[in-house]
C-alpha cells in the first residue's frame, strides 16, 4: 500500500514539473509551419513573416528558411532548419481587458471576475502613448494583452464600446 501511494506522489510531481514548461510551447514539424503562424526562434516567440523551402543535394534534406518577427520586440529573426525536424511553437494567448488606471508604471486591470491585477508594465512605446491619451480624455480604455512563454505585454489600446441599449 505504501508503494502505491509513493507512485502516485511521483506521478503528481512529474506532472507538476512538466506542467510549468509544457504549456509554453509544443512541437511542430518544420514543413507544417505556415506564414502568419507562430514559432520559437532563439528562445523568442515570433510570428512567421516569410517561409521558403530549398532542396539540397542528392542525399540531403530539404531546408526551410524562416523569417519571423518577435511578437513583443518586433525584431526580425531568421532560422534555417531541415523540413523533417521539429520546431517549438509558442502557445499565444490574446485577451482584451479593461484598464482602470496606471499605478507606478504598472497597468491596473479589471478581470472578468471583478478582481484586479497589477502585473503588466506600462508600455513605453506608441501603445503607452495611446493609453495615456485615452486616459487624459477620460475614456474607458480596453487594453489587448498578448501572452506567450511567460511574458505578457499590452499590444494595443482602444476606447471601450459604450454600454447600454440605444
């Protein structure tokens, strides 16, 4: 009986350890990737901008050349990989959430369940300028958050649609 309990405990530990990283990415064969899809290049989540396949010599493998843009920094990255090899694809989550106010360079956001969160940094780019302009105009602001591989950033801001029947 003690052995059964110990085995269950080991399985739980394994699932917990795998669960932390396993949900960040999943493997996809290079030849199955498509333009507009996501891929991990040099440890960064990217959106594929261009793809080309080249055949090599008599006994070589076809190679896939991928040009992609980092979804958070907008930097261009390239990778060359055999078409039969797997590449990691990030699990990307997009969410629209209401902004309440800005506190010490962090966005204070209202979740759907009514709770608030303050873990997203105020963006120091044109998105931040849009947020500040909308707040200065006393508008209700909806922020689009993009999350992948343990990072989360505000990627756009817009005025929330007016509520109520018209």
